[in-house]
């Protein structure tokens, strides 16, 4: 039985003062026993997470990582630096990074590799655009995104990643994939991993992201291949985020 995992992706939101209220609210209200939860925050606030969340049931992580270990890469953050601040998770290849920072499937794969090398759990994000879905290319697109990662990882490493399916057309739009539609893509992704390693596929947590909210979380999380959520907007309010965590529980 795979544990459920709910991760809040704060994107570029927050301040020291607001984060403090939000983090304390999440810690105080998290009563989940069978589900794990984490927040992925803007990197300047990782030290704050370490101070506020250490010893709690809430893990934390970053939203991006460099593919390189160290050196002349202005503005980048090495996986070892994230590790220094106690991160457990790092998002790799979120669609906003793919779109606005031109991250290719290959670069996302290198970042995933770098995260694993430093002992972090990469949360590899895949998802199709509306045009791709309407053209019937959803599985082709997400499977190519996943394949680039499979190509650079050996089997033991493959067992340590988390996958997130986030249809781009559902992010921040209020349009959620129906549970059946999300399940279909999750099952296709798991099958693709199973072709390489049935053991890794059986363990793999595949999160759904895209307008997941307290009102729709339960139905999505009831699907056999949906192992949790990657939450944007609803992760910025402790009550909403906790309602999703408890639905997963
Ligand atoms: P929303 O929940 O705001 O749609 O964002 C989803 C997302 O992109 C999480 O990474």
C-alpha cells in the first residue's frame, strides 16, 4: 500500500510574516497519520522552514534545483545547498519552469539526477497543454517527459522519485481534470515505469496537480493510481491545505 503524499507548491508567494502564520497553522492542524505532507517554498524561505518545521510532521522542499553540483552558475541553487537547509523534496520540471525558463525534458532529467545524488527526493512534474490534449497527444507528451528521466536513472534510483501529473490547462484555472481522466494518465505513467521496473512502478507515488481543492480532493484521491496531490493556490491557506491532507489521510 502506497502512502499518500500532499505537497503544497507555494510558487512565488509569501513573506516572512505570512509564512510564519501559514506554517504554524499547518503544523498545529496536521493530524494525518496515513498521509505525508510537505511544502515547497521559495528558496529564500528555506531557513525559515527549517526553523519552524524541524521536528514536526511537515517536511519541506524547494521548487527548482540546478543540474550542476557547484560552480559558475549565477542564480542557481545546488542540490547540496537545499540539503543544507533540511529539504526533503525538490520540484523538477514544473510546467511553469518548462514554459517560462525553457527547461527541456533533458534538462529536467539532469536536475532529477542531481537531486537524487544529493539525497533529495525529486518530484518530477509532467503535463500536457490544452492544445496538446485537444490534439489527442496527452500520453505522447507526458510519456516523453517521463522517458527522458527514465533514460538517465538506474533502477535503484528510479525507486526514489515522486512523479506529479499536472495538466497545464488545469493549473490555476479552476478547471480540474475529472478523476477518471486523471486516473487514465496516472495509469499510463505507472505502466511506462513498470516496463522498466515493476518494483519501482509499484512503489511510485504519482501526485495529481491542477486546481485540487478541498471540494474535489476526495474523489481524485480515491482513484487507484492517484497517490496524493501537488497543490498550488489551495496550499496558501492552512485550512484548505489541511482539508486536502486529511482527505488523503
Ligand atoms: P493550482 O493548484 O493553483 O492549480 O496549481 C497547481 C500547481 O501548479 C502545483 O504545482
